């Protein structure tokens, strides 16, 4: 399968701050790659370089077979983009916003109108389509902005935190739309801080830190980097935690973690269900009362913390580097 996006050795500096430090990335055609990373890791800067909005200081990139630096104008007709903040004209109606995008893509008057109606319906904005956008809620503006990125049915789509500001139902609706697009052959690169979003949508996940891709793979492949299963136990009293630790130490496949405020102990184990049965038996022998017990796999949050040493940022945060003026086209 050929690659729709190829980035090799991308470097971007803002004075002494290095936003991208030799970043390499590939995204095969018709797949979804999610970029994960802590605040300031370089995710949004990467997207801006690949969408011709920033000129890198070094490196090479192609999107849809087009060199990002040599022919940016040709590339812009082949991609769709949506940033962290809705880029819509609040004095136009929703319909007029989408129709205008269609005309900018040279779809023609009739097709631009047809496409605007199709997308208003797809994003559940038909009832608001003839109202000025200044009266839209934040979530409605976000959906309209995303609709604008799809007007020309681009083969490659870049979405920077696409579901920020959406309610849970709207987020699920958008996921359905994105899955339909990819099933039809669209290539998608998205940044996200919703771990469940990456888990559901992404064929591959690239973890970025300090301007480099430090790990890449499927969600399951990345989770294996963290280790095996975890037994999570909640006991009746914090004084029982040391007793539980001593009882379970020989079962642990790594460091045991305490959460005293929750009366919880987390034990990494290698053999899942068998270890769980043994753990319950041992705690019973030591008269430790269990209020709750669960066996779970590592989550993407665990992967994120292990690889970067940072907690995942709150949705809506952007790269710190984005606040610094760079070299724009």
C-alpha cells in the first residue's frame, strides 16, 4: 500500500525553541494515523507543515504524491483541513459558508450548493443552515468547520483535535462520518487528546515528544510496550494496603502502585486471569477485605504516561509552539 503522507527529518525552530527535531512520519493511503503527545510536543506544528501553512527549516515531505515545499498550491486542492478552532465566517449563514468553500474549490455554482446541502444534513445542521453563524453554539460552529473540510471530498484529510467542544453524541456522529470517509479511501491524519478516539479510529498511532516520533504502532502494539495486565483492588481500609502488597508481591510483574486516597492497589501481572484467582485467594488468607476488584489491560493513557513521562493534556490545549510566530507562507 503506497504512502499518502511521507515526512522525513522535519525540523522547525522558533528561536531557541525546537518544535520539530527531525520528525519522521508515514501514513499509508486509506488509513487513519493519530498523533498523540504532551502539550508542546509538536503535533500541531507537524500538521501545519504538512498542510503548507508553515515552512520547515529542514526536511522533506510529500502529501498525495505532491512535494509540500515545491508545489504548495497544487497540494491545497488535494487536502482538507480543520484546526483546533472553527474557521467560519460568522456573518454568513451555515449554507453560505459551505457554498463559498465549494466555489473556492471551483466546484461550480450548482455543485457547490448541492454539496453544502449534503453536508448540512450529514452534520445535523439543516435546521440552522439559513441562520447566520454568529448565532451558532460552539459545537455547531465546530461541526460546520469540519463540514467545510469535506466539501471537495479531498483524498487526504488533516484534523487537529477534531472533536474538541463537541458533546458526546456529536462526537460519536463525527466518528461515524470519519469511518465512512476512510472506508471510501480517504487518508486521515488527526491529532487528538481523547484516548478513546485514537483507540476507535486509528489504524496506527504515532506518539510525539520533543518534536520527534518516539513510538509508532497500533493501539494494541503500543499497549504491549507497557506490559501485561493489571489487577486493580480496592480494600476496606488504607491500613490494609501494606498487607495486600506483601501478600501479592510474588505475583507482581513489575512495581506495585498505591492509591491511598482510594484505598486502591494496582498490581502488574503477566498471566492475567490466573494471577487474579491467586490474588483473591492470598488476600483471603491474610484477612484483607476486598471492596472491588478488576483485571484490565494497559490503556493508551498508560502508554502515554510511560513513553512521555507526562499525563495526557486536557482536550483543547494546543502546542505551546503555536503561540510563537513562525515562518508562514
